[in-house]
């Protein structure tokens, strides 16, 4: 089943930098099926860091859901809704559907793999997941990052995979690596689209 990105325009001023969990919670209130879906990915909202743990929304800021194309319909009811992300108010606009494009270089802002917190063991675990998908490429870890889920901090790494064939690129974009895709983790995008 092919996947697409469903990208909704956003009206608002700011969102928290660490918004993965609050965004999942807010979207789940409108589309309850999101909470239990293993297929959906909710990408981090991109914006301009303005200090104080906040991102200012920009013209390019979107709520982007990576979903199987056959399931687009259930998410359209997000259009026109108001979301509250830890006190930051957003109005969801009209979506556009974007096909996934096969590119040789992909990057994820944050990948988490349960039980792997150190760079060496994490990289080995990530490579095992790639191999299981039939994806071969050069894997590079970037910054170690953390994010909050309720009252605990989760550790992961920024990650890039280069030298991909068209088929490998689409496979990685559709399946991702690690867990917590509904909170913005393990979702790969073309390198030029990575958020700060």
C-alpha cells in the first residue's frame, strides 16, 4: 500500500520545540484512531527557533501526516479544527496530498530504538533494521537528542541514510526506523526538508 504525506496548512504563532507528544494527543482528540495506528507517522512541525523552547510558525509550517493513501479520508476531518499544544493554539487549514519522492539521501530529525541509548549500539541496531527492510546505504548519526513523553525523557539520534536506490528510498520513507512514529520519530524526509 503506497504512502503519501498529507500536509495541512497551519494558522497560529508558536509551538513548543518539544511537541511530539502534545501534537499526537491533540490530533488523537479529533481522529481517535490515530492513537492505536501503527501505520501513521506525524512529522515534527517545522518553524523558526525563537528561544524559550518555542518555534515560530513560518509560511512553510505544516502539520504533515504520513499515511497509507487508502486512509486519507479519515484524516480530512482535521481541516478547520483547533488544536492546543501545551497552551499554543493552532488552527488546521486545508490539506494537500504529496507523493513520496525517491531521493538518494534521507534524514530523520530523531530516531528512537528502545533499549539503545549509546551511539555504537544504536547505530548497529539501526543498521539491523535497515537490512531487514532490504535497505543498503551509508548510515550516519548526527546529534543525540531527547524529547519528553509525559514525565520521562526519551533519547534518540538524528540520522541520515545516503546512497539509496529509488526503491530503498521509498521503502525507508514508508516504514521508517525505530518507534514512536506518531510522535515524530523515525520519519525520513529528503535531506533539504529537515527541520532545525
